[in-house]
């Protein structure tokens, strides 16, 4: 383990930024552990013991496995870092991520073996759960563990009477402990209290229900570990991507989470697919030259084919562990949008352009607004209105959004009408309150004329300027392109807004002879907030140009230079 850290930090081994940060975190924490205020200490002996025990487990064919440096780093960190008081494990959460075919199943089985046999807390009744979206996926780690242990008991008189290995359950008889593989269904997991729960390929989980059930069952565990071992995915609107963004902040020192272990191998830049020497950043198993020689040609074939087919995202995810939107026609890079997230801004007294996307009365309606700031940047935000006509629980599941939680956070309003449709009176009241409570100068309510009669009538009575936005590329091409460019330049900023970000990540372009626009025909994508924002941007786009031009004209007409 120490050898791996030394190679990483000295540059002898090519690794991504996040692994360098993880190793620096380890070194920094060793220094912190000297202080009484830091409650954790690294126990070299326990780290070495866990590594050696895992190396005793043979491959499924009975061959000896020599652990690589990155594997020792993971196991050594998880078992070496302890609490100073009571000697419990320090890390109760872990996110371990790398490209496919990098020995994740071996890591999963090793974690299970250590937890089942080597751990001593609790002394009895330890539960090791292998979970995944499907029972077949969950069984991969379990089956490798059971096959390895079958080989162990053939040669070990000591362990033979201790283990009862069945197809669906492995029992450690002296401690009355067991390991099982379970599909990620809340009904299946209810009643378990895992000591160690391992989530495999969690990028497929659309919500946190299973995670919350596991955490709830582990609430009384003093020595518990919830370990997520997964590749990146092709959907950015999943909880694991939120976790990934959080771990970035932890590794950068912007967030504190001393009980969260993080080890993420990925390319630092997509252009590194053209440099085979950099591929080890996402494929740490390339420490083995033998494995590297086998895998490199296969990955190169995948890259070449993806480039020819203009379908690179899938190979960037699978072979290089980069989070990407599923479609090559995605509107905007998630990284660009994330980079412009800021704290909520003071918009009191500012001009505002309000965009509205009314959609269907039984679906999602969104109000988004754009506020030009004094520093020349444009600040945007959004609020959505949620219909419940076909059941809120089913809608949350279909959309992948926890609307009830988001309503508490102020991001949306769930209709209270018995019919379950969106209450357009509530939509107008929100717009009115937004303007009045912030003393905003309403430059216009920018609307798609579809189904907008009620909103037009109410807004005109309130003397709000109504600005119609005809839908189509003739109107939307330039605003759609310019908005994306200004986000990239950092001139458009936004606060954290889950529903708006969900929409941005889902937005896909459609193209015709007149240009591009966001494709609204795929109703299941829930892109209403960004559609409303583009409606507002049609008119907000030229605000600074017009304002500065008008200001210059006024200064000229009032100056001595102007005369008849």
C-alpha cells in the first residue's frame, strides 16, 4: 500500500488527479492523526493483515492471485484506518470507481471475505450483503467469494469446520455470521442489518430508496461499511452522479467528510483516449503488464469503431470511466453547467425576464427566470409545478425526481387540485410573488402561445409585458446556441437547482435547415425548465447590448457634442 502511494505521489505511476488527491489525503491525515482533535489513526498492522488475508483467497480456478498496488491501497485504507476510541473502522462510506474489466468483482469478494471471517466487531451476527439492480449482478461478487472459499476449505483444516457454503448463503458458524446476494429491492432488503453492504454498479439506480433502506438497517452498526463499487454511467440524473460530484468537493477540500473513502480512476480529459499511455488512469489494472497487453488492443478497437460511428460516449463510459450523457445530441456538457453553479444571488430591484413552459395540465409546468446582474453576468433559476393525475409516487419513479423532497427545498410546487392537474392560478400567483417580493422590474413574460390563454389574460390585467416566443428553429436557433456558449464562457450562472439541472442533462437537440432547438417532442425527458429558460433568453440575450447602446446614446444626446 505504501509503495503504491509513493509511486503515485512521485509520478512513477501514471494516475488521475483524483487518485493523487486521495493519496495526498492519506498523507495529510497521517499528520492530522498526531493531534488529539483528529479521532482516527492508521494501523499499519491491521492494513497489512487485511491485505494478506485477501491474498490467501485463490482465483475461482484455484490459482494464487497477486494483488496489485491499487487493490492494496483500497483494502489497506478501508481496514487500516481506525477510530482511536474502540478501534472501529474509520470509513463507514466508500465510493470506489474505475473502468470495466478492472477486477471490481475480485475487490467485492475480498471485502466480503474480510467482513465475514476476519472482522471481530460485532463478535456475532455479522451480515455481509452483496446488492445490485439485478440478482444476477449481485451474485457475481458472491459467487467469486463462495468459489474462492470452497477452494480454501479443501486445503485448510482450520477453516473447513467454520464455513458452510451454499448457493445462496455462506455461513461463518463460530460467529453466527453470513453473506448473501440480494437484488436491490426495498422489500427484499427490509429486515437486514448489514455490517458490510456492497453496492455493485450503482450507476443504474435511479433513486436512493435502496441506499436508504441499507443505511437504515445499518443505523445501529458501530463498525459498518456501505461500499459502492461502480463504473460511471450514461445518465447524469442518478444519485451516484450526485455522489460523484460531492466526492470531487471532498477531495478538493471544499467539503469535509472524514468517514468517506474515495478512490476514483478515470481519464482527466476525454482527449486522453488518443494516448494509450494515459489509459492506466482509468484502468489501474494496467499495473500488470500482462493484463495490459491483452486489454489494450481490445480497447483500441472499441475506440476506433466509436470514432467511425461518431458514438464515443459509450466507450468513454465503459473503458475510461467518464460520466457522459447517453446521447451524442445532448444539448450541453454537464461539466460546463456544473462549473457555473454559484450561491443564490441577491436579485432585489433587478430587471427580470420570465420564461414559461406550460406543457400539459397533467404533467410538468415550469417557470424560469433570467436576471441581468451589475457585473455583466446573467443569473438564472427555475420553479416547476407538478401534476399528480396518475399518482405522485409513480411520477417520481418515472421522472427520477423526488418531488416531495424538492417541494420542501422550494424547487417545485405539487398541485393540490383533486383532479391532479397543474393549477394555472398557482402558476400566475408564483410569478406575481416572485416579482413583488423581490421588487423586480418585469421586462417581459416570455411564453410559448400553446395553451397560454389563461396566463395571457391574467398577466395583461396585471400590466406585465407579454412577449410571445414562436416555437421553431427560426426563432430559437440563435438563442439556443448563444445560451450554451455563454454558459461555457462562464457568463451565465445559476444556483443549485436539481430539477433545472435534471432538465439540462436530459436536453437533446433536434436540427433542421434553419438550425437547432431543444427537442420537446420527447415528453418523458422532462426538459420543461430549460425550455422555459430558453424562452426567456430569446429576449434577455441582447439585454446588455441594448442597455449599453441606449446608455451611450443618452450620454451622447446630453453631451456638448450633440447639437442641431
